[in-house]
C-alpha cells in the first residue's frame, strides 16, 4: 500500500512539473560542435524525461540477461524446496496419525529434496517415525542429536524426557527436565516436572525460586502459582516447626496470605504461635479457618490450645466453636467429645445424637459407644453403636491418588504430584444408595420397626422351586413388659418379584407404673436414639425372656 502511494505521488509530481512549465513558456538554445539547436522549454523537458526512461529500461534489460541463469536456478531450487516441505508436512501428519509406511516414505523423499542441516524438522520426522515403528533406540539417538543443537535443544530434551518417563527412569527424566527448565524456564512441562521433582526431594527453596521464575515468565497462571507457592511454604514451615518456630510462623502466615483456606498452613501457624505463648493470635487464625470450613483438626487444636486447661475449660472452647458454626456435625461432635471428658454425659449424648442425625459417620457412632459405656455400661447398646459404626461410611481423611495419610503431606507418595492431598472421604469406601426392593432395603425396613417380635414366614414351597434362606431377626423384649405384637412378613419364592410389603408400626401399649391410690398413672418410656439395638445384651432384672416361636420351613 505504501509503495502504491509512493508511485502515485511521483506521477502527481511529474504532472505538476509539466503543468508548471506549460504555464511558463520559453526558448532553449544549445550550440554544440558548431551547430545551434533551438527548442522550447517543454520539448527539452520531455526529451530529458524520455532519455532517463530509456536509460532505466536499458539497464533493466542488461540486468535480466545477465542474471537469467541465476534466476532460472533459483526457480528450480525453490520448486524443489516447496516439494520437500510438502513431503515433510505429509510425513509429519502421517507420523502423528500412526501411519509408519507413509511416514517412512515421506522421510526418504524429504532427504532427497531437503538438507537435514538446513531443516531441523527432518530430525523430528525421523524420530517420530522411529517411535511409531518401535525403534526406540534410534529415536533416542535422534533426540540426543537434537538436544545438542541449540536450535532444537528444547525439542530434543522433551523427547528424551518422555522416553525416560516411558522406561521408568525417573532420575534421567528429572535431569532432562532440570536442563530444560534451566535453559528455558518458560516451558510449562519442564517447569512443572522440575517443580515436582524438587518437591519430592524436599528442596523447598529451589522449588520456590523456580516457581517465582515461572510466574514471572507467565508460564503458570497467577491463581495456580499462588496455590502451589502456599503449599511449598507450608511444607517448609512444617520442617521448621520444631527447630525454628518463628520461621515456621512467618512461612505459614505467608502461605495463608496466598491461600486463605489452606488448613495445614493455619494449623502450623497456630502451633507456632502457641509455642510462643501467643494464644490470642493463634486462636484468631483457627477461628477464621473454622468460619470458612469447619475442620476436625482445627477443632482439636483449638480446644486443646493450652495443655494446662481443665476438661471444663475445653468444653467452654468447644461451645464457642459451636456458636460460630451452629448445627454443624463437626462442631456438635467436638462439643460431645469435650462434654464426655468433662463427664457431662447428658450433654455429650444429645450433641452426639444430633451430629449422627445430620451426618452419620464411623467416628460419631464410636463416640456414642464411648458415651454409652460411660453412662449406662449397657453391653447391648454399646454393641448396637459399634454395629452402626461398622455400617456407616468412614470419616474424611487426607486422601491423594486413592491413598490416605494420617496427616497432610505436600506431595503425593504415589504420583509425586504437588498439592495432591484433599480432605475427603476415601474413594474405596464410598458406596451407592440402597435401592428400594433390594434385600438390604427390606432388612433396613424391618430393623426400623418398633420393639416387637418379628418372625419371617414364607409359604409352603411348591414343587420345582428352590427354598429361600430366611434371615430371622432376634426377638426383642420391650423394656416396659408391654404385650409384644407379632408381625408376619411373607417372603416370596425366587421366581416371584421381591416386594417389600407395607407394614404398619404398632406402638407398644404404655404400662401403668405402680403408684399409690389416688395418684395418676405415669407411662415409663426410656428414650433411645435411632432404632432399638440389634443385641439387647444380658438382662439381670429376673424377667423371663419371651419364648421363641419357630416354624418349619419344609
């Protein structure tokens, strides 16, 4: 566009010049070798412009004739180069698609049309072809040649890194990633790989330095870089906690500024502050974490912030946590544990049962078993809570790549990935919901009935049908010696569809307590959370157990 505008300006200038001469006529006289030549000024200017044009045309013709051999050779060379690049492009596409035959054919054609010294992509095509043909040694040699060339160093190191990872040579892969990260810190794969390797070996300072370089080069997004740096600072703080509490506190607080919800950083910062006898700041950090996400480890550290506190003081701190996040199962369980230590058994039972209603888990039922042992020492009820704990889902734990750890770790022991641990329920323990109509659903429906004697009765077997095993629940004697209602549930044969019939719950009739004349009758009902215990235990009140009713199945 600029060139065209330049030509237009030249034409306009010439036109303006000739118009200026035409408006100002004149005569031009020239005496040369005794001859006098006279002409007008316009004619002289026209002859001069024509002469200049003729000279330029003559120079162009001489140049074209003189340079024609070189132009012809350059044309054929460019044509050959275009054919070579076309073969190279086709070969790379074939190698990417896994067509080894076409890739090898295009490699040979590319060698005949292009020079490998001038085009580094030929080495890449040869390496990719050797990989899809299974010639890994040849591919590795090609990658080594590329790694020695400054122009293809990063590409060669990338290929060597992938080959080392494929062979399981982690040390060699680490060295290749370190070389690539030192030469080109803007490469994401090299930076992340070197970062993981330095984290696995505990080189936290080197890992933080590399992460800062990558963030400056805009290799990693700011949010991800802040999270990873917070994890690295937390890991370094964890190592300093015993020997250098002040340094651990500074690193942990710096990590909290980058990731406010990082629970391990808050725990380390609070522990360091507690060791410095700074209870107020440490408790403030834990309370801030608790408001964001109630965590059992935060609650445990908060309640036991001072080693010399009594059980009543720990209960007060647990109640403060519950006030910050009411109706939370973790807060309720924390209060229940503190109340159990303080021997506030009614409070402990009510809080634990409320937590079990909101979110049943293994630990809350084990806590209920401990409360039951401390309160009533009833073997049947203790076994009931233990049975509920076995059936309940496991508590959340620090989990990474399917492996759980007793405490948070910055790096996964399986994959070596940084910031892999999450506080969640172990994957292997997650079970799907119970569908209606299944034997488990039927058994659960039967167990939820009031304290009555349950007898499973099935019809007489028909010829050609197999017998169905019947699971008989234990006979439960009501605590108030009320008349026991017997319910019969029919179990169909295997050929019939399993349908759980609708059952009507019959509440036990209240039994009047022995009172004096003229006094109103009172109903004695003993409260109990959930359904009756599966094992009532051994009774020592001298009452006779209910006679078992048996039926012949065949």
